[in-house]
């Protein structure tokens, strides 16, 4: 999530665009969760175009976009806390209150969409607090170490080389670990000022894109064949390919968004990202309504594609109209009020 208290003139448009795209990608995973399967309803085995779309989602979307969203949450943490400190506020206490507020909003959303990630984001977010005062070099060592353990655990699970440690490995390879890794990566990227100096570091970022492309491509091919053949370890293979994919996606997007014409063209998507909390919560309402109107008992991959696109189009239109009259999304405003109380923070 972005920090909603950043004035319009100080926002980094590229972050809002990437956040908007991440929300679109998340839809392809969450849409199926907007319908509760009743007893006796079986999920069909998909073939033809449905099978192709399902495989493409596994290759290009699964885990990648909520990881990008998590990276941006880490960026938002540093921006929020550092701005609070400059105002003379207590940054960690203020951010803790912000996380508690997010947790409450997430708990309320659970009654609408059981798969919401907001409560988990809030709880995992507390793990970032000790890193606020840590030097970037020290934080980078922690990030490298945790990432190494995470990838090693995935490899051990895939190869079955440590079956006796299976329960321990399951904890390590859980999505919560991936979320924290992305939180920390985003936080360090913001703290090192990389986010604001992309233009100065194009060469290094381009090297990241070029270096991760073949790794991402190779793992994507593996994921494709694993999905086509119904391999039991598909989720582990997808997880293994997530970090290279996110590095490739982010580096490529940051480079593309250095071009003013591209940023201008994608401005409507930036509006979606600018009110990310409102749109994330609204997606479950809009999706449930569309599914109800369509009278679906299960959501096929083709349905997922159609519904995801419909929801995102609605949100682009709504967000663009909203910001013609307001400077902040409705839930963002509530989140800000619950974070600061009646204090008027500039």
C-alpha cells in the first residue's frame, strides 16, 4: 500500500502506475476467491483455452504481482516513516498505529473476501520496524541471508533431499516469508534512494533486467511444462521463479517509466494505484457482484480473464473521475484519520 499522506506534487508517478498494474495482476488470482464453493460443487478439470489461460496465469502472474505489491508496501513504509520523522513525529509508533488500522480494515474485509491479504500484511509489517534504524548495507545482508534460506528451502523441498525437515521447510517457503522479503527489499530500495534516482542508475537497473531475463525465461518454461503435465510440485516451481520474475518485472517497468510519454499514457492506471487500498477492497465487492449477475457456481480461467478485465476497467474509470474532485481515496482518508486521529498533518 502507498502512504496516502504524500502530497500530490511529491508523489512518484511510476510507483502509482506499478501499484495499479500490481492490483490488476492480483485480480487474476483473487477472482476465484470471490465465490464460496458450496458443498457438492466440484471444480471441473479444464482443457482447451481454459487450460491455456490457467497455465499462463501460473507462468506470468501467480505470486508475482502480490510480491510486487509487497515490494511497494516496503517502499511506502520508508516514505511514511521518514516523512513522519522529519515532521518531528515518532515514526515507528505512528507506523505501528497505521499497521493496526490496516489490520482492522483487513479483518472487516474478511467477512466479504476470505482471501484478503490485509491482515497478514499488517502483522508481517511489524517485522519491518527493527530495520528502520539499520544501515542499508546491514539490511542488505539480512535480505540476502533470508532470501538464500528461502531459495535453499524451496530447492530442498523440490528435490526431497531433506524430508525429515519437511515441516520446518514448509514454514520457511510459506508466502509470509516471500511477503517479508519483498517488504524488506522495497524498504531498502527506498532508503538507499534508488526509487528517486532511477534515471541516474539506468545502467545498473538494465543489468538487473538483462541478468534476470534468462533465469525467468528458463523457470517460466519449467512452470509451463509442470502445469501442462499436472506436476505435484507446481506451486514450489512457481515460488522458485517468483523472485527472478519480480526483479525482471520491476527493473523493466522502472526503465520504461523513465519515458515521460509512457508515464503520461499510463496515467489512468496511476490513479488506480494512487488509491490502492480503496481499490483492493472494492475489487471483492465488484467481483462478487459480477459473479452474481453472471450466475456462476464456479469461476473458470476464461471467466477470471473476463471478470478481472471488467473490474479493472471499472476501477480505471472510477479512480480517474474520483481524483477530479478529491485528492485522496475514501479508504485512504479513513486510514489516515485512524492513523493520526484529529491531528491535522500536512
